[in-house]
C-alpha cells in the first residue's frame, strides 16, 4: 500500500507517465505499433524460455531482429534482452553465409584436376629452365586443356632462389658422367686399431676404379703422385670431384690447375660426390664388415681381389644390371651348358659362369 505524501506523489507521477505513453500510442501508425509489440513479445518469450545463466536465442529470433533492424529506425531503443551490436553481429554472420552460398563454385579460376596438378609439378621439377608459358604449350601439345599462365604458375614447383633455374646437381652429374671422376679417402682399422687410409679414384661413367692405393700416412705430395699414376699418357677427366679435406691443402688444386677442373664439395655435402661414396658403402657392406685386416699389405690384397670382382662380375643397377667391364660381343644364345659358381673373397661372394655340359 502507498503511505505518506511522497508515496502518493510517486504513484501519481507514474500514472501520469503511463497515461502520456498511452496517448502517444494512439497516434502511432499500425506498422510502428506492430513493430513495438513483436519486439517486446519476442524478448519476453525468449526470457521465459531462458535456461541457465546465459541467454540463448533461437535462429528465428535472430532473423526477426535482423529484419527489424533493416527497416525500423527506432529498433535500438527496444533492445532490452541484448545489445544492439549483438544484432549487428548476427547480420554480419548472415551476410557471410549468404555470400559463401552464392559464390561457391561460380567464381574464381577453373578447377584443375589432381592429375593435371601433378603433371604440372612434374614438368616443373624435371625442367628447371621452363616457365609457366612453356609448360602451358607442352600441355596443349599433349592434347590437354588450355590453362591460364597464372594457374600453371600456382602449381609449379617453388624454387628458393633464381640460381635453382640452372638445374640440379643431379642433372650436372648426369650430363658429365663420361668426363668426370671422383676421389676420396676411406679409413680402415687394422687388428691393432691402426688407421689405414684407402684412396680411390672412380670413373663416373662406368663406375670403373681408375686408381686405388693404401697408405698409413697420407699427404698432399702422396696424393699428387697417385694422381700422376691414375692419369698415364694424358688420360685425365674434365672434372674431378672431391671433398674439402684439409689434407689436399693448396698443393693438389695447384697441381690440377690447367689440366683438370677441380670440383670440391659444398660444406657438409658428401652427396655431391655420390659415386665414390657409394663405392665405399658397398666396400664396407660387402667386404670390410666381414674381415679382420692385419696390415696394409693384407688390405691391399683384399682390395685387389674385391676390385676385380667389382669391375668384372658385380652387377650394378645404375648400369642396367651390367658390370663396369662388361664383356662385349657376349653370346646370349641358349646352349647345353651348366652354371657353375666360383667363390670370391673366401666365399663372401660368388661369380657365375657357364661351362659345357
């Protein structure tokens, strides 16, 4: 109950305020009245359906307020259950969804199949000197669809620097197989743990061993002498690959100057001299891991027998399944002969020959 003069005054002013509002509502248009009613009723209904502390609005409630905000100028004054910026955020999300739907599959560049992407990347990898236009012409020549240069450039192999266009190290080695050799050292421990140094010079083209020597104390002068023995009568390559071992010093490069182009590896890049590294790997797996070396003489004897088998009887996948010194004019006709095995290196390996039955 209202008590006291101040209570009566407050009640009176409240009634007057409601009366003024009622009179104003009488002069509102039907659209304005309907907008106010639906705005207030929707918020009341959302409040009655509220579960938990956080207010959650349905999609229909959000769409209703997006529509009200689009044409009703006074909508912000009637946002009691949420903030006006929340309604604007709903509209932005709806616009993003709408734009995604209408733009899906209808704009942008033409889709390129995964097979064509792989072909473009393969062409780019195998042909470092080709640009997007060249690859486009190659695809058209194969009867494939004409693509935009920008599309082809998107799927080309990304190169780190312009120097990559000059080609890969693998391509360089392949293009100079018959005019390049490689040399390197391999350390072998004897039964008394003494270090024995195996020096090898290998021909890249047919993987022939051009020179092999063993020493206990290698030096630049000793290496120069081995190079002289490996190049009799002016038989020397155009390129000689080696690592950056300090034992070469300045003497070996100076000796090669004017005769052979010295090609030292990059720092910590043994893969740039692959053929001699592969030879040493095969030597260890096929011989050194299975024997105990007594001294330098014993090692030289083992290496001589291994090199003979390596060059004349060991089949190399890189040479199409043939040996470096494959016998020319080999008769492949079928004859009545039997296959016999001949042990090599004490039975570590065997070579096979045909003998008359």
